[in-house]
C-alpha cells in the first residue's frame, strides 16, 4: 500500500474492531436483598482492600429465584460502585430481570458455560501449551482449548488462563484461572502456592482465602459441589 492510500485510510477510518481477551470476574447472586450483598462485599473488601479496585464484573442471576423481580439494578449498580466494582453485563435471569438490566445499559451475555464445558471435554482435553520461561509481572498467558504447563516461576502481577488444567512447576505468585470457558472439572496444580488469586470456572479465592493446612509443596485446587477445594498432591 502506497503512502497516499495509507493517508486516506488514516483520515477516513475512525476506529478498528479487534478481538481481545479480557478476564472478567463474575459475581453470582444468591439473593436480591441488597443489605446482605453489601455485608458480604464489605467483608471481602476488609480482607482484600485492593481486590475490588476499578474491577469490571458480570452479574450472574442463575441462582436467583426466577419469580423474584425485586432486584433493583439501579441500586445494585450504586452499591457495587461503593466498593469499586464496575458492573458491565448480566448473565441468566428471567425476562423481566433481563429487560430491567437492558434499561440500565448492561450487556446481556449468553449462559453458555455448560455448552463450553461439553465442547472442551469432547475436543480439546488432550492439547497442552508449554511455557518454559519465567512469567513476569504484567504478562498474561492463555491456553485456548488446552491445558497450560509452566515449568518456571510465575511472578506476582502475572496471569495464567486456560480452558483446561493449569500446571505450575515453579512457585505460583500471580493469578491462575483454569476452566475459563466453564469446565468445572479443570484443576490447578502447583509445586509451591503463594498465589494472588486462583479460579476454577469462575469460582475464585484470593490470597487471604488460601489457608493451606499442610505443607505448601505440592498443591491442587479443584471444584466439588460448586465449592473450591484445596488438597495436597
């Protein structure tokens, strides 16, 4: 492309659409009572003051009673804002809840975790991505449709993501999110655990939650009945 053509494009093209991968925290509501939600947010903020700092979140409504239309998205948005949370979308819920969320300007996301889990288990469970170098602060590594194996240390501020399992054979100090497409059978395995955050299929623990009752050498994190579990290897 010559210089004149490049100049014309730069003058007429206001933006460019690009695909990107972002990690979004999902908050799955079990109640529409804002006082109960405020209490739990306050407890989490006291344990991890910086965890909710300007973080975009998805509001999940699958566990909210389908007949409950009392959820006020305007008040919920204000409540989340008190703790630095920025709600950007809604997943699940009934027609009235979805309509109310749309009126507040929230994006409506499809509830496709189950489909993604089946897709992963059928097609991608044998694939792996190998990283043999240290993962530095600010780096993000994603194993799409695959397990992720890291044979070097993972620094604080680094982030590992995988649709499948995550294996870390050095110390894990950053964030590790396995099963990011919804695979609840995914696990995190690491030789030494000092993580800032670990997550399986959207269920997460921050560092303060990781109370290891045994030697930190050789740890696995997995889901059991929709609750994170931590065990020795």
